[in-house]
């Protein structure tokens, strides 16, 4: 029933490497957001990209959006052990209603 | 200022008991959401409030689930006659603006209430 699907489900990398996570969604959207969740905590907003934007940067984060493919990617450069967390994309479908819909998430593990 | 606060942090209930979960959103935030998160999954939408009005309750899984936000601030999610399948983390989130078509206000989440039904 979820709008977004993240890929891969899990990712394990060495500190210093880049991590790329992908998200696909089903319906047209106004914007797409990425959130991070540390174990046992709530989600924290990372970045929002509007439907008329193709790429956005924030610090070590780079997000792309391809509305024709209904997909987005989140790139974390020069990863750190502290980046270990689950990452979720979230969309608000442009079909009315009031849901912000989350995908199942990518679990990232960064080894020191 | 303070973030979104949820209580209790953990709740163990015997099957059939009623539970009430509380959410204190960030002061002044118009929008409030409840989500249910199963282990290893993403949050699943339950319901949405704009101030005191419950504008979307399409995600509530059954009529045992009830949410309210009577004064447009604190919200309570009540689950009656709890079942084992209700075991999950219940997350509350608030955002500054109303949920409009543009929806550019990020959600601010609490740390959740972990409900275990035995």
C-alpha cells in the first residue's frame, strides 16, 4: 500500500565511500522528501525536492528526481560511521488526500 | 524549542486492553500525523489533523482505532481491545503549515511509542 519503494533494502559500505539509495513511486507528486531514522528514534527530515527540480544538494547529500521515471536517488558522499541509519523517501501524491507516504526504507551500515 | 514529544515511550498491554498514546506536537504546528511502523518497515499513515479537524482517517486499520486533537494541539491515539497485530511503534509527526497541494513543510517526528500486546 506504500507509495515509495527504496532500493537496495540494505547497504553496507566502508567509511569514506559514497552511498546511493534509490526510490520509486507510483503516482504523480508535488514534491519528494528524504528522511533518516536512527534505531529506536523518530524520523528526521533531510531534504525536499520539488517536482520541477531535477537535482538538489545539501552538504554531503545530493538528491535527484526524474518525474518521467517516477524515481529519485539519494547520494551520501564521503560516508561516516555516524551516517549508519535507515533512509526513507516520502511523497504526497498529487491525487488529493492528506497522506505523506513513506517507502520501506534502505538500511545503511557504514563500517569504520 | 522543544520537539515533538510522545508518551509513554513503551507500553505493554494484555490483549483486549485499551491503550491511549499521547502526542505533544511542536507549538504552533497546524498539521499533525499519526503513523504506525512495524519492525523493519516504513511508517504507514494512520490519520491526519489540521488544527482540531481530522481531515483524513483513511489509514486507521479498524474501528478500534480512534484519534482526537480537541484543541488543535495535543493529540491522543486510542486503541480499544488491543490485538497482537497492533504491536508496533506509533509515531506522531507535526508540521508547521497545513497540508496543501504544495506541501512544502517537512514533518517533525517524535521518538514514538513502542506498543507490545501480549
